C-alpha cells in the first residue's frame, strides 16, 4: 500500500473517531429531551387531539347520564355529579400518556371547543369550563407524579371539583354552603374513581398491549392500590349518603309537583303554588316545533313567568334565568327577553300532575316539562 493511501486511511479514521467522541460527549452533557427542537412530538399532538375530540363528543352523553341520575334521585340538579369524573378521564389520560406539562390544559381547551361546535347547551362557556378543568387536572397531577396511582386520583378529583367550582362562580348554582360542599365532595370522589382509578387501569392495559413501553415506568412508585370492588362499594355508599342529603335539603321541591320555587338574585327565595294563582292566568297562542314533537298553533292558558319575576323582586344585577325541570333538564333565557312580555307561561298538566313551560317563539327544546324551579342570576 502506497504512502498516500496510508495517509488517506489515517485521516479518515481520525475524522470518524473525532466525530464519535464528540457525539458521545454531547449525549452525556445534553439530555435527550433538550436536543429535541419541539417540546411536543408529533405523537404527543396526535394523542392530545384524538383523546380531546373523543372526550368532547362523549361529554354530551355524560350530561344525559347525569340528568338520568338526577331523575332517579328525584332532584333537579347536583346528584348527576356522581358521573362527573367521566368528563375528566380524557385529560388525565392525556397527561399520563404524553407525560408533558401543559398537555392536560391543551386537551381541555380542545375538548371544550369540540363540545361547543357539537352544540353544547352551555354555549361558548363550555370552552372556558373545560380549560379550567384541564388546568386543575394539571395542578393535581404534577406534584405527585412520582406516585402514578395517587397522581391520577388527585388529578381526577381536583379536575372534577373544578367543574362545580366554575359553575358556582359563574352562575351561583348552589345557594347554600351545605349544598355546595355536598356536591363538591361527590364530584371529587367521582373524579378519583372514574378519572383517576380508571386511568390507572387503562394505562396498565396499554402497557400489557405493548402500546406504552414498560421501561418508561420502571421507577414508578405506588402509593396504594385501588380495586374495582372497592370503587363499586364506594359508589354505592355515596348514592345512599347523598340520597339522604338531598331528601332533607330539597324535600320542599319534591312535596308538591304544582309548586315552583323562584330562587337566586331576588329579594328572597319563594315558593309559588301555580293552581292557586289562577286569577293571574293569561292565554297565548303558540306552536311547538321540536326535534321529536310537533304541535300545531293552539291556545295555552297559564301563569306568566313575568308575573313571578315581578313578584319575586328581581335584583337589577340579574341578566338571565334558568327554568329547571325535576329531571335536571333546564333551559336558559335572557331576563330582558321575558321580564316584560308574556312569551313564557307555566301551564298545569294532568296525568301525571306537573307544570309545563310553554315558550312562545322558541324552539321546542326550550319548552321545559315538570318545572320545579326558576333560578335568577
């Protein structure tokens, strides 16, 4: 081999070894995550988008399930928080799979947007609500991330509590501290079970299926284990306990189906027995165009909602009212649209006895059946 060839080979190996040594030093000094130009990988963004979209669609059905629980419990609202943790499950999963700070909040924002464009009855407010839930989920997870099971449960409980807290701040949904505390406790435990415990089970299944590598979880510390029988027993105890709470807290709303409570931003809470106010009845002509029911234009006789609002002395700061049914279903109206006209009346129905809201000029879905309360805020 000639001298020039030997010199070429030596230079080649010198450059190769120099490059390998330099890369080894860089690997030791700079962590892998610092070398990545982007904080979120394509996989992370895909996980966030898919789970948030699924959560946004499924939350609509969770809302229906919550109303069903309210109906079974015989109260207009609150008891449905027993399934509130299912709203938070998706955000806890996003954080657990991606392991990135901010992923839960981003997932909450996307989830809320999907709910909004899907026609949520909360309107644009659902975006803010879901974002707050995502932020609270993050606050619950990261301080305890070394203990995965505990972190999932705290994140789920705190995220679920954010739902109740946000509603209370925005709408004053619960008019006494006892009721707010009871519903908050119910939502927290629901989040612990349905969001936290379920996330732990889903993550175990994903690892068993090889979708998530077990090597990433070798150093995981477990605070305790939570079995499915324990969760089921806990839910049963909660149902029994809160059945008693709601019976004593809201018994006045269950006694007489002909009585409607007006509450909220008024002079004082007051019950109205609709049949006894027949002297104030009026007759309007309206037609119902609903998704499943269609009634032609006809005369309806009943008590104007405007009369109740005037008699209850609504405060100047109030802008909206909720007409609430005994099954938890409710619709929101602008106070300025109904306070000075007779477009909304409460009619007495029989078989079974109940109060039905006739809403002239509104979509059929705004006609609330089994009216039990009017919330002013």
